[in-house]
């Protein structure tokens, strides 16, 4: 069971902001990726997230753009968890993450490191939901294709 005290949460968020997983200066050669832009009204957040999906499995995810510490770290942690997951598993992760942010019941074990956002200030919830909005749009797009 994963438990993070406030100090550890801050360290994980800061580390994921300063050393984000698969964040690129400029994403190139992404013909076989689905690009989803996600931005926030309340913040500088404006990210392009690129998903490579083959046989209903997320093979790779990377991102580019400007965003605050919460959005960047949440995107970094979430995309790391998505690589190798089926779309159904990604959907399960998404629902649990959205439930956590909305203070509904969710599976802590499923979210692992994403639990660092379990007590996020109301005014930062939109930032923490940036990668979730992109994932939700990806899933909708893929479901519309089939």
C-alpha cells in the first residue's frame, strides 16, 4: 500500500516537474502518434501529448509544451504509468484518477505514484487533471474509430 506524507508528495511532484518523463523540447517524427493538445484556462498550461497506440495498447507517450509544476508532474507520472497498458487498463486508471481528484472513492493501489495528488488544493485540481483530459480525449477518439 502506498502512503505519501506531505514532504514526500512535494519531493515526487518537484522531481517529476524538474525531470519529467518523456518530455521533449520539440516532438518530431510523430506520424504514427495521436497528438492531443490540452490546456488550462486558469494557468499557463498548454501541452501537446502524443500517444502511440497499436492493437489497443499504448506503446509510447511523450509530451511537449509549457505548464506549471502540478500539470507537468501529473503528466509525467501519468504517461509513465500508461506505457504498455491496454486502452481498457488506461480507462480504469483514468476513472480512478478522476475520482480521486473529485474526492470520490477510488482504488489507491491502482494509482500508485499518482496518489500524490489525492489532497490537492481545489484551485489546482484543473492543473492535476490536464493529463486526464488528454487521456479521456484519446480514449474517445479511439472508441469512435471502432
